[in-house]
C-alpha cells in the first residue's frame, strides 16, 4: 500500500493533461506516492495519450461521465492508500507541494482533510476562486474563502500564510484521510459536481474531525477546466446543490427557517439575473429549486443517515454572519475585514 495516492479525475481534458500532468508526476513521485489518472468516459483521446506516458502512473477508466462526485467515489474505491489527494486536471503543482500536507496530516490525526494555498494560474499574484486559502460558510449557507468573497478575489500578499482550521477544503486540491473518507461515506453522487466537497467536510465536522489549510503548500489552478464559471449548468448545480447541502446537514432547529430564507434570497438572485439580461441564469435558478423540491424524499433519507453518524451538534459550523449583508451593505469585501 502506498502512503499517498494523487488522483486526477479527467473528462475530455487532454489539453490540461498535456500541460500539467508531467509536472505533477515530476513533483509527486516518490517511493510512498502514486499518481492515478481516472477518466470519466472521455472521447477526446485522453486515455490513449496517457497510455503512452513513460512513468509511474495508474490508469482507471470508466465508460461514461459519472460527474466529479461519482467519478471520485468509483476511482477511490479501487485505490488503497493512507491519504487520497484529489487534484483537478487544470492544476499546476509546485516542487515539494505534498510534504507540508502529509506532515500536517501525520501530526494531526484528528484532521480529516486539508488543502494547500490555491493561487490563480492565469494571474499568479492572486488567489484562485475555487478554494483560495480555505473555505467557510455563513449562517445562510453561502460559501466564501480566505482570499475570495463572491467574485472578489484578493491579491496574495502573504496575509493568509498561517495554517488555519477551515470549514471546507477545495475539491480543486484536497488531501483526505482515507479512513475518514470511508467512515463519512465519500461524496454524494447526486451532487454530480459542485459543493460535494463542502457537503463532505460538513460531515467530517459532524463526525468530530477538523479540516485545515496549509499555505506552506502552494498550487496554481486555472479554473473552469470542465465547466466554465459563468455557464448555465454551473449556475444550476451551485443553486441546487447548496439547497441539498443545507437540507442534509442543518440542525433541526435551523432547517425550516434557513431553507425558507434561502428560497427568498435565491429568488432575489434570479430576478437580478433577469435584470442583468441573463434569462438562462434565471431559468437555471428556477430549475434548481424545482429539482430540489422533487428530491425532498431522498434528501430526508440522507438527512437521517447524517444524523446517525453525528457525534457533535456542530451548531457553530455555520458562522453567525450574513456574508451577503457584510459584502453588499457594509462593503466588507476582504476576508480580513470580516473580523472572524
């Protein structure tokens, strides 16, 4: 058994693989680390190209696209390692990037997952949208990061170079303790893509684990490799999965109130899309809520499963602030200005 398995999930990303895979192999290879490429039914020749690579790489191939969540669930079920590293195909790692992550996990057995500092590949002085220096969640279920609130991304000037406990680690690059992954059930296949890592990290917290950001480790992420940030499909998944996330994990005392408030806030967001000339985004939000309603019965079952594995009430998992209010009404557009 290798100690660390770096697993890259690919779907029609041959361009990114040609750009970054060689670097990942060079900076990740060691006696106790193995790099795997798991393919979600690509049709662009990705696996044919990968099969020609001369180097230590494991290849896992699926016949169809199971999404980010389902693809990783299937891939990791075939791999035996102490630590899994989920790494996007459009990410560039740096020399010695794994060492700080593995050392922190070795020294902190109560940590289920951690992430590096994630910077922008296209604007290297800045954090990257998907993870930055660690993720958090507000009382209404809106996610944000050290280094990114909504679409306001900060320049990295070392302001978040301290190791920190966070709420969620980014799926762009996250190291996960394999026994915690198995105990907490891995990703929820029904999320398909987006927010599945937030959902998993919430379960980690409920099971008594911590999650951390280790900024001594740095990677660069291009972002939007499989799905552009402004696509209708991405808007749909983000709104639907946020509701899934809240319904599954919120404490009973907060569930009805928060879901109602999110419906109101999402309705306002949909109207804003319409006013900005984005009717497809309006329709995506509407469809997200329709499909959430259709999924209530299955979500109730999942909610009971989460309750069954819960050790902590985790009532403080959601920060007692509204990031919408802080950002738009108070003008607090940087994590450091939030006072948390």
